[in-house]
C-alpha cells in the first residue's frame, strides 16, 4: 500500500477495493470501486460505447435485411380432410362448376343449333370454332388465374368472373352474326367462367389431402349435372320463348348460383403477394414427371370433347330424331356424374394414376368399339352413357394427379400450366373433327371417330409412362 501526503493509506492505482461493509446491508455499486485514472479509463469507456453503437447498428441492419428478404413461409399445416367449413367450400365449388364447366359441357347443343339456324350457311369446321374457342378460353386462363389465386385467393376472381360470364351470355342473346358469337360466347363468357372455375377448384384442393380425389370428384360432378340440365333447359326454352330469352334465363340462373359460390368458396391458405415472373409458369416443365403427365392429358383432351360436339349430329345422320338426339348430351353428362365421383373415390384408395390409366383406356376403347361402328339409336345411347362415365373421370382425376406431384403452395401455378397446355388441344380438337366430317348431313364420321379414339389411346399410354417413371415397374403399387 502507498502513503499519501498526509500519511493516509491510499489504494494503489489499478487495485480494487474489495472491503465489504461490516454490517449486513446489501452490497451496492459503490461498495466496489475502480481506482483507475479517469484519463486512462475514458478511452476504454468510449471504445466500449462505440462497440455497443456499432453492434446495435449491425443488428438493426440485419433486421432490415431480414424484413426485406423474408424467408420462405413454412409449409402449411395438413388439411383437415373434412369438417363443415371444408364441405361448405365443396358445395360452393360444386355450384361454380355447375355454371362454368357445366355450361361448356353443353356445347354440342349449340353446334347443332347454329348449324341449322343463325350460322347455317357456314361449314361445320367454321361453326366449330365457336365452341372450340369457348373451351380454349375456359382453360387457357389457367396460368394467369392460378397466379392471381396464389397471390390474392379466390375472392376477386369469383366476383370478376361472375360479371364476365353473365355479361357474355347476355350479349350472346343479342348476337346474330358470326363475329358476335365469337366475341360474346367464345371469349367473354368463358373468360369469366374460367376465373370462377380456377378459383373454386383450387380452393377445394387446399382443404383436403387423403380425401382430395373424392372432394374433387364431388366438386366436378357439378359440371356433369350442369351438362345434364343446361342442354334440356336450352332446348325447351328455345322452343318456348326463342333463343334470345333462353340465353337470358340461363344467365339469370347462373347469376343466382354464383352468388352462393361467392359466399361460400374460400381458401385455407394464407396468400401473400409475390412478384409476377412469367418464367415460373415454365418451371414445372423442367420436371419430367410433369411433362409426361401433361402430355398424356393433352392427347386425351384432344379427342375428349369430340363426342360432346358431334354425337348428336352423327346420330341424326343415321336416323335418330331431333327430339331423341337432344337427350344424348344429357345422357352423356348424367353418366359423367358417376364417372367424376366413383373414380375419385377409387383413386384415393387404389392410386390416382392407376385409376386415371384404367379410365382413359376405357374411354378410348368405348370410342373405337361402340361409337365407330354405330349406325342406329341403341349404340348411340349406350355409347353416350359409357363414354360419359369414362371421360368424366379425367376431369376429377386430372387436378388430383397434378396435386399429387406438386407442392400445395404452388398448386395454382402448376394447375394453371396444366390447363393452359391442354387448352390448346381443346382449341384445335373440334375444328380438326369438323374438317374430318365436312358433310354432317350425308357424309361419314369415320375419320373423326378414329382420330378421337387414337389420340385418347395415346394419352392413356403416356399416363402409363408417367406412372412407371414416378413409381417404377410395380403394378401393385398405389400411385
């Protein structure tokens, strides 16, 4: 210890006074003193403060970077696979498909009507562009509407789609010229129907996993029921009140059902806005399993709507009455109700790819074995029932197999890419069929029927290749 000027003992510089008070009082900060030279300790304090400020600045900067480039959200929880909310969405989606895809399913009625009324001076191939464009626009909107769904959910898609679908049908009721039918029925109405279709189908997917194919089967059976009711409804209304008011009555009915859809359909996912990158729609095409699946769907879809469009004309060509012919499309769509639900149920238990392969081969065989040699009423009716059952499975199982090979967070984009590609088949299929059957009054439908069966057989074969690529040569495997 050193001594001061007055003989007092002073602690040496740099030592710590660790004397503890004799009483039992609590130790305070003043009980421990740092006896350093203030001039020497000051720089240390400044340095410490500087480090603290720098660390705080770095932390704030890191937080800003984290907020700017947020990590990918965690995968969503497993869907409930049921419950009143999930089935309410299915009900609303059922109504949506009743008025969207269900309306598209009755295109054969308009092909037959226009061929003998407003557009009777035009060739079948030319008239076929109206229903073909209607089907094409219905599906080609997939990438855009899929992206909008991923970003914003179904609400705005349903509202805007409702307006365009109903407005297009109202304008169709006023149409008398070819270009007017193209604009109103071929573009405006199916554009709205497309928005409604994608918003509802994709919303239903988000609520189910193990029972997804069943839920989608129930959902798309709405399109089959619409395909049963609308052809009969249009045929009778045209005879009773004329074409214009028939279209308006249908439009009002569609509006009422879409009100239900707007009130019930919603997504289970939390949607966040992401930048629009056109190339992300091509991203699924880098996966061979996706390419093989979509190729199979393209070929099958190329021929799928030919019976819907030409079965009435072909049956009437070989003696069926006009009144009887008007019921072929309802028969086809009535059988499709079972075809869109039962295969979906089996797909969840036996494998969606397995069921898809069986049903697509079944449809192709029915075309070649029954429709091709058909020359009387009975084969035409039997074909309509069997083909409706077989082809109906594709509509419910198509989105199910895409969901099976996709991340549910990208289901909107991937479904959109899927439907956009097969829309090209829908656009070209009917005109090709019309060109192969140029004389619907006295000509032959053989070339059209062979084309239909062969491309569907090719589609089924591509589904087999996709299944083998994904699951290997294991016939008993559930896939």
